[in-house]
C-alpha cells in the first residue's frame, strides 16, 4: 500500500536516496527497449553504465550486445536501442547486454540504492501494480545528456505512473514534483513533444516515438535481480 | 526579441550557463522579498550566499540585515525574509543585505554567468518586459534544500513567466522544461500547493504565501548591478 511518492525530475548528482521501490524511466528509449526485449522473450537484460564494459560483458557471457551512442548502434553491436525493431526470433531465450547514454546508467545507479525496475509507457500498468506493494515509491527520470538535463518524455511517462498510483491510493503523500505530475492532463501525448523525439525523427527513428507513447503493450516488469560494479541484471518480475 | 527560453527546474550543480538574460525565481520567498524591498523604496538589496558574510557586509556598510535560517530571522537580524511584512518606513532609501537558504545563493551564482534579475509573481509583468529584450532567456528555479530539490512554487512562477513570454513571442524556441510550463493552466495557483507553503504556514507565515501568489504588485525589476565573491547587488532596473 503506497503511502508516499517521490518523483525525481533528474537523476541525483550523488548517491540515490534509499526507498522501498524505485522505477527508472528513460522513455526514449532505454527502459522502453528493456520492456520490449523481456516482453519478446529475452531471458535477461544486463544494463551497463559504460560502452567498453558492455562489450566485455557481452563477450564473456555470449550475450547479444545492444544499445546506442548518439542514438545509433556503435560498430560491432548486434542490436540498436530501438524498441520498435525488437524481433522475438532474435532475442527469445537470450541474454542482452544494453548500453545507452542515459537510461542504463540510471538503472545501475538506482539499483545500488534498493529494489529497482525499468518503467515506460509500454509497461505502465504492470509497473504501477508492482510499485503499489511498496510503502515509499521513488520514480526517477533518467534525463538527457547523461542525466544533466530534463527530458520531457521521461516526465510524461513518470507523470502517467504517478496518476495511476494516485488514482488507486487516495490520500497518498506526494512531493512537489509528483504534485506537479497531477496537473498535466493525458501526459503520454507529451512524449512526442520532447526535443529528443525530434532528434530521433531526424535519425529516421520515428517508429520508436510512436512505440514509446502507447501504454501497456507489455505486461512485464524488468526488475533488477543482480548487480555489480557498473552493471545491473534485469529479469521479468514474478507476477 | 526573445528567440529561445531555457527553464532550469533546479539550479545547476556546476557553473551556470551563459545567456543573454537570466531570471532567478525563489517565490517563497527571497525573490519576492527582493521585489518588496525595492518596491517599497529600498536603495539596493545585497544578496549574500552565506550568513556570516551577510553579517559582515551589513556591518561594513551600515545596511539593514534581513533574511532567514529555517524560515526565521537569526538573532541580530533587523528583518526576516517576509515580503508581506516589509514596511516602507523602515526600508526607504536604505541598503538591505539579504541572506536566505536558497534564493540569495542562486542570485549570486546566476550573476556570475551574465545579466541576472530577481523574478517573482509580484513583479512578473515587469520581469517579462525586461527579459523580452534578450535573444536567449534563462529562467532558473532556486529550489529547496540549497538547490538540491525541486520546489513547486518556483516552477509555478517560472511557468507563469514562460507563458507571458510565449504569448508575446509566437514561434519561440522552448526547451523541454519550458515546453512543460505551457501545459499547466493558471500556474500561480500552485504556489500555495507547494510543500514549502505548508512549512511556512506552520511557522505562522501564511500571509507571505498569499502575498507571493498574486501577480504584479510591483513594477520593479531587481537587477544585479555589481557583484563580488559571495554577494550580488540588486537595484531597480531602469524602466
């Protein structure tokens, strides 16, 4: 039963606050991609906070290597960071190491402070259901530029999650950012208004924006089940 | 003619970005108080980033000493940080050194990066008029906890300023936070919804919340006209 929601508009500069349950949102695109990978049957997603570490982890484990630098997959990567392009045949039963500019770093940092999941529009109802078992919920936007800048698409999804939780838990305690989240009607429409959406369009990745804007494509909650220095392993949370 | 607005939901952790014109908002209460002091005839407000520095500056200059620590004036201060309590008879023609937990620090930091003003609901139209002469406008929320946490009251006033500027400058380029500011109808009503407003009520300072929520009480723009290490001098900008 949720009593309190804190919403971080940017990842913390220092260590993350400890909470009962943290949801990391990088709507365009890392947490959406993590949902798509597990939703299409990947066994685990290993989020890495560094490109070279991602390459090493994938090689050691015989895992697929996925992700982006400046929006596109670096040379030698098996997959990009495109949730709309995830192909069940390619990922089913596989481990996938994922490295991205903002989201995978935030997942690694968040999981150092407690139970953490990847949340997105595409798994919003499932994520809210998982979060609703905690007393104190933290929802964190991964942001832009390595977490230094606010990203509207992350706020849009975070606001949608706050609205789902607040509807089911009347009288819940909201911090100022979560309170602001209640003020924005139909927040998911703002995903496509974000500056980063225009950048992705320019790269020919408009399908990912549409993919990331629609709620509840997947009934999966990517939960951190193991972690080490610079990596966090996500697997589907038990229903 | 404004071409671009950037909105900082929190003060930068490092140096401030350079822009044509920066407006710092600490609605409850430092920038509202700066407006009230100059609006009631104080000659200058000297924002200090440290309590001991504020005490020294006031003693050296024979200035009034105003401000708060945990909401209330420390021993030896002439005035608190209460905009509703500013008395023209006490401040007219005087210099006032102001130290507060968040706002005066943000004013000192912002003015190191370029032209900076103090903005609040109480001088919103005058502040927007002043900002509208710049190409690139930065509006920065001072936040809570020394700038570490988002403050809804600062966003409310910043959003009101963005809306004033966007109305008068169609086609203006907005960053993601400024874009979000357009989504909140009648933002000044949110000043009283902020967590800090409840803290002030508990201290018996509810009059300041009402004072800080109403637009355009003063036609004054507190502009940084001089600065040094840890202080910034604000005087009414020429009309």
